[in-house]
């Protein structure tokens, strides 16, 4: 997968994806060891993610605005982009970047599309949702995620809950991920992600609203698609 689409899909799916339901029957897994009980007053990270998942599924197709900042390893500032995110859970995610350069990404099922509507060209990729780093979070329920990730949570001063995820085994892309949840709305309001090279991608998400499904989650016509 190309660098730009990987940079977009991997962090957001690895983060927002943990709010999605399983897409099929989970593979048999050994029973995880019992989790240590949370200290009094400490949020249970898995319960927080489960509630976000339930709320997003119940909401149906949803749009939100985002600002993405990509900071290379060793730097303190990075490149900023903004646009709109669209969700149709459990199967489809779409990003429409607006500034500084328009571009769009769509993932539905096992196919990803990336295009620029101005030059009428695009790329189409087959995606193995079981193996692509981060996409396992789209496929597996919370009980199965516990076999792959460690999670901790803490309440911040503004009432939001911060959830930190780290893989139990080394993944090609994902080194760690942090999610910020607004418990009043059961929505992710910020996500951040370090890759194995130390680069940081951060999303600020706001303005959640309902979205008609029609026309949102199909690749546009009039684009010349290159198979990758």
C-alpha cells in the first residue's frame, strides 16, 4: 500500500477501529488470563471502548470533522491537514481531505480506494483485513482484542478518558496508540499513534453528526482506477 494511504488508514483504523464491532465469527483463541481489577476510581479501558463501540453502531452512518497532524520522529512540529471523516459501521470508513490538498480515501470490505477528484485518477487496493496492521481491530471484539493488546485508562482533568493501547507482540507499523473519549457523548475526540520509526500521527475529531448513507460509501464515477 502506498505511503500516503497507509499513513491515513493505519492510524485511524487502529484507533477508531477499536470502536467497531466484529465483522464475522472470531477465530478460536485461548482464554486470556483474568485482568487485574481496576483501582477504585480508575476507568476500565475495555468497558470504555465497548461503550463507544455500542454507541457508534447504534448511531448509524456518521460524519465528523478532523484535523490531522503528522510529526516526523525527531521534530516538535509537523504537517497539518483537515477534512471530513465518514463512518458506516461496521464495514466502511471514508476520509475527505480538504486543506491544503484535496484527496479522498475509502475503505469498504476488503477494498481501499484513494483518489484526487481534481485530476480524475485513483488507486484501488485489495486489503487483507486480518493481516493489515491495525485492521484486526476492525474485525475482533473486545474479548479478542485483549489477547493482542494491553490497555490502560485514566481520567483527565476535563472529564475525558484517555485509553492507551500497546501491542503484546511487535507489529510492522503500530508501536502504540492513545485514544481520548468524551464519556458524555461516547465519542472519540482525539487519537494519536506512533509508528515503529517514531513518527507521530494525531487526529483531533469534533462535530459528530448523522449522515445519509446514499452516495457516501461508493467510489466516485469518472475516475480512472489503477489496480495496485
